[in-house]
C-alpha cells in the first residue's frame, strides 16, 4: 500500500485540503491519504479553534466520503506538541508489512520553505518521501486579523514564492491552485458572510450542528 500523510490543524478542513488529497491519490497513485489533525502545532498558536475532538470528528466525517481517505487521531491521543517526525514513525510502525516503500509527507510550499526549522528535519527526509503542493496566495476583502493563527519561535509563517528552494529530494505536485484558507472561512462564519461552498458537505453540516466558529 502506498500511503501519504496530510497533517494540519484542519480548523476547519476545506475544499482545498480535499482537492489536494484527491490529487495525490489520483495523479501520484497513492492508495491512501491519511489525514492527521494536530493536537498542538509546534510552530503556531490557534487564534480561534474548537476542541481537538471536534477538529478530528470533522476530519473523520469527511474522510468517510472516499475510500482513499482515512483520519487518525494519533497526535491528539499522543498529546503534547505534535511533531511530524513522531507521527511518521508511528505510521511506519502501525502499517509495517503493508507499506510499499516509504510513507509520503504532503506539505505546502510555505511549510517547505521553513522545513529546516522542523523537529528532526534531517531525519524526517530519510524516513519519508516529500510531496510539495504549489501554493497560491489569494487576496481577500475580509478582515481576518483576529482569526489568524500566530507563528511561534523562529517560524515566520511567511512565504516568498520567488525565493522558494527545497534542498531535499521531493515531488512538486501539479495541484490546482485554490486561494482558500481556514482563516478566511472562520472569519466568514463569525461575521455572517457566505461560506457554504468553501468546505465539503459533511464538514458544513458538522459546523452547523455543533455551532462552531461563532455560527448562528
């Protein structure tokens, strides 16, 4: 089985995440994309987030829409800071005997640009293949300042596409560029603006049912 990991806050999961996972499964031939909601991200603090359980349940509910998708709560169950190295090692141990080659780690160009700051980055590229998704920075008329996650430590959260260089072996994914962010979705929900088709149907229904992100 060819397995790829897609980690993130999924706060909330949106159609950009869905399209990215589908592109990896369909165009790169991965049998399974494993969605991994973070418990405590190492490089940012949440501005506005429901419980880790809600973020996992939203993700797991969406993943049931495709045989190629699966969600794991391994980082939530592990607790503490969610280091990707630990997660990849967990996946290698869990799927030992069924994996074809190394698991792949999917990341956006903005994360790849600061990969050298990741926990055990040099070891991570030895135990996982790297898939880098193209990133589109989209402008928005919505004021999102209050809903933005804040970078921590030396992590800047900034991305200069013109200066992007990733020094390790990787695959650059030709994924569709969808200028959608979880930050804008949270801002739209809280301010009563339209957001219906920015998230998958199952995520939309979950947010409404549980009245997340200030939905009213």
